[in-house]
């Protein structure tokens, strides 16, 4: 695992093509922006802030360790990729509502009088909070302090009525979401949004079991670079080699030693009688991505090996646990 310098992270944040998230398993806030969206960017030697009308992100210079990986999609052809900027998992804390007082760290001056409440749904280093100046919601939250938020139907109903800002906080900084919370059955808006997924929160894990972050570590900030297979709206498109190549230096620098060993072994043995197939689940996952990437790039040698090792959709070997695959409640 390699440290990720702040200058690199700040450069990536300035690029509007990249999306970002702060979250743990089942509680996540995502920030992204359009290239032509009105935006304020403030950057210094140890802090970068990006503010739009829909949301904001602040990242500070702290010790973050990079872990990059490919994600195997369940469609039998494509893949994705990500870079997690990690810290050690801290001791657990109570999963209850806690007041944090006025949000003096808000990215916009007009929001600093709002009161911040930790909802107690984050795991490890991640806090999911709401910020409000609504008297009814403040009263409901104060009455529920010390209780699990998901056990209080009154609080959740009040949150939906009040539509507070959501704030995800970690040692790396924060993501703020100003856009409305969708009603039950509704869809998240384009751009910055949050997800709160009770079934996943109950597992109290920092991330999916399919995420190859080493034990004892968790993401404090995750980069979601452009997909070589999908538009920013998630629509399928033809494979874009240039987009895939743009992430390659980060993948090469921050992927695990196991992933690199699998990649090298597959490429070296393409012309052999047997392909060295990994024993570990993650190794097999990576090997299938390598074959898909080679095939998409026009290497016909990968075709026969894909027929043997990657000929069917297998969600147990794919990136099966995505926040969008579960029914969220309104947040």
C-alpha cells in the first residue's frame, strides 16, 4: 500500500470528470459536478474545496493510503474501477443519534448556523450527519438523542418533510449534499446525492466484502473516475480505450501485489497450453477483468480463455454489492 500525496488528490478533485464519495457500507454521500456547472474552487497547500449549487466537497492534507482496483461487472463483458484513499479503522462507536452543535465547518457561510446531528449510521471513520435549522426537525432529533435513528419513525418522517442537508464526514474531509431527498419509491437526483440502506447498515462493515481493501483499513474518500464503458449518467456506450488508459497509472501504482501478480501471470501465459488460474476469489475476479480488458482492446488470444473462465455471468464473482442494488429509505 502506497501513500497518496495531497497534491495528486487535489489535482484529481479539480477535474470535473471524476466523482467522489465518502461513506461506509450502506451509508454514503456522493459528489460530482458537470463541466459547465457554476463552481467555486478554493485550493491551498493543505486543503481543496469545490462548491456548487447542488453539493460540495472539502479534502484536507492528511495521511491517506491508496488502494486501487478493477470491479468486475455482472454483464459478462464490462468492468469498472476505483481508488480508495484509506485510513486505519478506528474503534467502534455507539450507533445512535448525537448532536454536534452548529456546523462551523460548513463549506458555505450561510450554512454555518445550521445544527449538525450524527445519525449514528456510519461505520469506523465515517459519520453520516444532517444539518438543519428547522425547529420541528431539531425538536424531533433532540427527543431521539441516544436512540438508533432507524428505530424512530417520527424522526425519519420529519427528515423527509424538512429536507435537511446531508453531510458525510471522515478524516479526509467532508461531502455535503444540498439536493432534495427522494420520496419513498423515487429516484436519486443526478449529481450529488446520498444513500441510506438499512440492510447494509445492520452489518456494521466499512465496505462490501468484495472490495479489496486490506483488513483493518477503510476508505476515508473514494475516487470514481470515468467509466470506459458507461456515460456519466450510467448509460452503456462502446468501450473507450482512452478512458481506460487514463486510470491505468493509478491502478499500476495503487493496486495490490496480488492483483499485479495475477495480471502479469495471465498476460505472460496467453500463448501457453494452460492459463494459471488463481485460487483466491479476488484473484479470479482480477483474472477475469484482465481477460475482458485484453479482449476489448482487440487481443484475440483472450477470446478462447474467456470461453473457459468468463463465459457466464456469475454474481458471486462479480462486484455484487453496490449501494444501488438495494432498496434505500429516504435520505
